[in-house]
C-alpha cells in the first residue's frame, strides 16, 4: 500500500523555491519606540540607496505574524507578501512563541533572527505552529499587544490530508514505516480524534484561545482555498488589513500547468514554491472522508460564529 501511495505521489511536479528578500514601511509600535530609546536596540547599518540618500536599516521585532495554520498555505502567503516592497520577511520558521527552549532565549534572540528593514518597511515572520499552541497567544500579546496576526485556513478535511501527506513524505525520507491515511484516521472502527492532524483542524478550539488575548479585528483570516485559485484577491485584502499601499499586481503571478499552482514573478525573476508545496494527495476512502467532514461540521459552525465569517468548506 505504502509503495502504491508513494508511486502515486511521484507524479509531483518539481520546481524550486528561490526566496527573495525585499520590502518597506512600519507604523509606530511599542517596539519601534523601544528601538529608538535603546529598549530593543536594532543592529543598525547604513545603506546608500539608488537616490544617494543614506538610509538606516535595522532588525526589528515583527509587527505582523503569520500564526498558521500548518498546511494552510502559510509559505505561499509569506512568499507572496514578500513581493510587496514595504514588507520584509523572516527566512525561517522561528518557533519562538511555541517552543519553550527558544522562548527562554529571550526577545533579543528573536529579534536577531529578523531581516534588516528600512524604517518604512514592516517585518513579518511565520510559524504555523503558533495557531495550535496554548502558550503562543499570551506570549505574543505580552511582547506587543498591537501585533497584527494573519491566519490562513483551508477546509479542515483537506488540511488533514495535506498534513498526513507531509508526514508521510517526511517518514519516507527518514526510512520510517508509513500507514495509509485511513488507518490513521480510523482506529478500532471509530474516528481517531486523538490524531494530531485532526486536532489541528479544530479551528474553533484554537481560535478560542487566541480570542482570549487578541480582539477579532487584529486577526485577519486568509482563505487558503481562495489563495490557491486567485492569489491576488486574497493578497489585496491583506494589504488593506496591513494598511499598506496596494502594490501586488496580477503580473506578479502566472499559472504553472505542470505544478498546477500559481507561481511568482517579481524583480524580473520567476519562481514556484518548493516541491513539497502543492503535492498530490492520496485518494481517500469516501466513507472515511465523510466521517471526517461530519466531525468537523459542528466545529466549523462554531468557528464561523466566532469569527463572524463563513467559508465554503465541505
Ligand atoms: P499541499 O502540498 O497539501 O497541496 P504550508 O505552506 O502552510 O505548509 O501549506 C502548504 C499548502 O500551500 C500546500 O498544500 C498547497 O495546497 C498550498 N498552496 C497555496 N498556494 C500555493 C502555491 N502557489 N504553490 C504551492 N502550494 C500552494
């Protein structure tokens, strides 16, 4: 079975990610003022811009964080936002607020992992694990209660399958055994609600934790399904939320037939996301699929009420 699944997955189109760094802007946050008053001092560097003005760049605590959800399309969102000249993005998933071993290293450690930015730019980091972390919401609020949060979600059943697919490949790579998805989702004839992939798709449960610490208007939800089909529209909503000029354009995207997804075009370069993004999913037994959908229905309804917004999930 594993071999069959692996075979099916090898239909994957292969394209590489080339990460670009660009961006600009920021608003007056607690951390900006700390920067100028020595509270959280940026490592400052002088740059001569093309207009021969001298600009100072510094590493700042992010004003915006993509908090998840894992497999929601977080990498696509980050890379697409990176096209914007007023945005700079952290290169790696930092796991500062969800991993205790990183959190104890302190804010200075965190700040130094951020890219250099000009004063008009905003810094964004993404760590998908934050959304499902019990500790992350309070820790982020403690850092800066005006941090803007971006949350990208997709149909919770699709997300389970995507999560399974990622773990499946990771296990294959490390020569570990793999099981068909049906055996992960159903245990002893019942839905295995302890399965982490299912737990992570309980958006109402996790959102409830965030809303204890942040007002709803500080959390912008990106529709991951819509980002796949029409990236520009979702990105324009993010530009509005971040209060930055609309600079991402239709010409920044082109559809790659082989990959089956939109790829990016900026600074005269074209690039698709890494091959691990947009992999074919296994065909899941229809009864199992329906069980998953039925289980999520009630949670989804609760989530829609919480966020005063609905999504076209099954
Ligand atoms: P699949 O690989 O299961 O299709 P994350 O970055 O949070 O891990 O999310 C990965 C998902 O991003 C992919 O899941 C894919 O569906 C989605 N995605 C959205 N836009 C994409 C794009 N332009 N290229 C590739 N994957 C994209």
